[in-house]
């Protein structure tokens, strides 16, 4: 982990430049620009609220808020991991030309999506205002949650990025897997509608942990206990360690396959 930190500090300028480039490219020639980061989760929330609260009749208090909190975090995970998955392959020309810390590429994709997430979070107070949900001091835990989630997504992005160099089918498999993961995570339905054994299995779903943490501090007024924080931190650190170890193991061979 110390080597990872030192490597990123050494290449901080390159990392920040790549994040800035990706963010500008994302909204280039878009009339509303960064406003889409706020509008996208709001528009998706409205569509899914109509579908799931009226057609399927899920009885969840503050359903739109419940939905957008889960949706924002899950979308961040999918976008950052998918970006990390192709990060080495799409940077092949640069990797072949100059000697550069390759770990920068998947991490940059995560940080770029983190900036996008920060803008998306602006939509949350709008929905809270609609429901007249009063914010509490527990919102101070949001930065902690984002650290845990960023560690987790960084590990996932580096793992997928290294595997995709050798196994291109990972790109297609990941699309199917994230779709399955979406439906296995209580984003738009209550966890209580699942059979008891599936509710128990949700404890091993990292995104369920992160989303529940988020919902507790924003809409339920629940203070995360030490156990909640340790589990989320451990999930992020373990995933990052696995991702970096696999990445370091394979990175010397990247240039032969990209």
C-alpha cells in the first residue's frame, strides 16, 4: 500500500491531468454540460419511481429518496469499474511510447467518476426538500463512506483492468455480471421482500453494505456504529489490496498483449 501511495504521489500531475481531460471530454459539446451529472440521476429516479411505486406498488417511505441514494452509489461503482476495465487497453499507445506508472490509468477512471459522483450528489438535497426530510449531523459521515467506496472501486477497477488485457471476454462478462448484481442489490425494492436466506446473503454484498450505510445517515437518521465502519473499510482495503496485487503481478506483460 505504501508503494501504491508513493507511486500515485510521484505521478500526481499526470493523474490530475487525465482526470481533468476525461471530465472535459465527457461533457464536450453538451449544451447543459456538468448539469447532466445532476439531471441524469433525477430523471432516472423519476422514471423508476413511476414504475416501481405505482405499477409494482413497493411500499417504501420516501421511495424516490430511497431509490436515488442506492442508484447514485451503484452507478458510480459500475461506471468506475467499467472504465477501469478498459483503461489499460485504451491507453496502449501511450504505454508503448513512454515509461509510465500503469496503475495510474484504472485509478484515474475511478477518480474521474468520483468527480461526477460529487456533482450527482447535488440531486439528493433536492429530493430531501421535496419530502421535507430534515438533514442531520450524521451527513458528516458521507466523506468517510466515499473513501470506503472509492477504495473498493479502485481495487475492482485495477483487478478488471489487468484481467481484460489477457482475457478480452471480461468486458462482455462484466456487463452481464453488473446487470445481475443490480437486481441482486435492493436498489429499487425493499430487502424484506427477499426470502430469508437471500436476506442473509445480502450481508456479503458489498454494495448493499455501502448503500445501507448511505441510506441510514441520509434518510433514517441512524449513526453508523464502529462495526459498520470497520466492515466498509475492510471491504474497501481488501478489494484494493487484491486488485493491486493482481495488477502488479501482470503489469510487466501488458505491453506484449495491448
